[in-house]
């Protein structure tokens, strides 16, 4: 990759959200802002290799995108654009106050997670605008086809426009009404980094996991009394602690039961356990734990075991029973079945998993879990078929290699 290409890649990662946000405030249209920003990047692809990378790439992109937006307004509505152009070209708008959130990226995530949109739509839209995830990655995170996710985001944009939802920086009073959406965004960004779903990426994107943890720490500082924020941070830290032990030198995913636990990060584990203990104390005092707090407690059980045989599966299952009441999703039911298999046996778990087929048939982990349960009672032909479906659906190369090895090891 040459210097210009590298600069464009960095600018896309660092400047896209900021430029779109600024143009949205100026033009009052998210669609126009995204189109103008895309045109500015397209111009950079042509100009920067020939003319050199500008001293301030972000300012160059902002200026170019602003001109592209004005050109579009002029073409689309010549009369109204005259007045808007006079206001916009001068760029004399007073600087918008930062407010309670100092970090640019986190401030934009809170801004986009507007409570007027449904939770699903605000999370999807924010991931698209700010989160650094592509449309296929967002669709896979929601287990829906890409065109379905595209329509969902389009509807969210249309609602913003029709309802004239203000694009403004949130105040301190706005944070509690938006934090659940923000946590969902950060959780999905972390998940995509921890095990990437795109076939063109490596198995792990440490930049995404690090950014998700950094932003969640900032939310913790803003809202220290929110148990779910602390729970999500604990979950991320305990999950991240195992990252270096999860991929072999051959690029194959190493499952939890085969990992070298000596390679886990003790500092992250200690911090995560401390947060979990604090949340358990709050629960003992009457606070009802939420989804992220329960998931963090499950991760704490796993990271407390020196060996897979020391895992307290009864405690894991009890925590999943709690989680089902908070989040009765098919994904939670699938993960709970893994604990059921350890406590009550694979046949009991398999009956639970088979009931989830209608909802999860397109999800590779459903077929991988089913294959693992089928091989235990030596139903090898059925297990081989299930592994085959999981391999076809898995987008991550490390996971595909692992599943292929497990299938090929069947008698």
C-alpha cells in the first residue's frame, strides 16, 4: 500500500463519522451528508496519489465534502440553494459546544442513538454511520440478509427526516435515555473485532476491540452508577483477556476447552473480576442485574477455572437461567444449551437446540453447536452434515479451519 492509499484508509476510519456529522448539521439531511462525504473520498482517491496527501486530510475532506454538498443542492433545487449557499460557504456558524462528552467518537454515538428511533434501528444506523462496520457486517450481527438491513437503515433515515428529529449533541439529562443503545453499539463493535465475520478480514480486529473497550471506559466515567455499563466493561475485559490464546499459529480458532489458560491476560482478568464482584454486591443490595452484568458473571466463572474440568457448569447454567428471563432470545437459548449439555447431558441439550432451527437455521454457530452435540452420542453422519452447514455459513477463516478440522476428525 502506498502513502496516499494508507492516508485514505486512515482518513476513512478516523474522519468519515466526523465529516458526515458536520455536514448533517449544516445541510439538515443525513442522506445528502453521506453522499457528499462519499464523493469527497472518491475525489481523494484520484487526487491524493497524484498531488500528494494534504497537510490536514480531515480539513481537506471537510472542505471538499461541503462543496460537493452545495453542488448537489444547487442541482436539485436551484432557487432554495441560493439562500443556503450564501449561509454555508462563509462557514461562520459558531462552534457547537462539546457538552458533557469530550470524546468526538463517543459524542457522535450518543447523538445518533436517538430515543425517537426503535432500539434496533438506532443501533443499526449508528453502526453504519459511526461504528466503522460495513453493511454486510451489520447484517450478520443482526442475523438478517443484507438487503433487509439496508431497508431498515433507510427507514430510520426517513423517520429522522419526516419527524424532523434534531441532530444535536446530548446533554447530561439525555444520557440515561440513550445509554442502552450506546452499549448495544459498543457490544456489537467489540464482537466484530473479537471474531470478524467478513471473509476478507483476518480472524481478529484488535483495533475494534481496543476502541470498544476505550469508549466503554469513557461511558463508565460518565455514568459510574450504571450497573450495565460496568457489566459491559467487565464482559469486554474478560473476553479480551483470552484473545491471544484463541488463534493458533496456523490461523485456526482454538475453542475455550483447548486454550492455554496460562496465555490469558491476568491484569484484564483481575480488573474484570473486580467489576463483577462490585456488581454482585449491588445485586445483593437489591439491584436487579441486567443482560451485560449476567454475561460478565458467566465470563467470570469461565476465567476463574484453572482448567476446563474445573468449570462450575451448574453456576453457568444458573446464570443462563437468569439471563433467559432478561433476554429470551434464540442466541441466549443456544448458548444456554451448551451449559445444559455439561450438566444434564448432550441429548437433553440437543432437544433444546433442535427447537431453535426455524429461527437460527442461517446462523453458523447453531449448526456448529448441533454438530458438537451430535458427535457425543456417536451420531457421526448427522454430526458431519451439521459441521458441513456450519462451514458453509461461517465467514471467518479461523473458524472455518477449526470446524473443518473437527469434521475431519470424525470417525
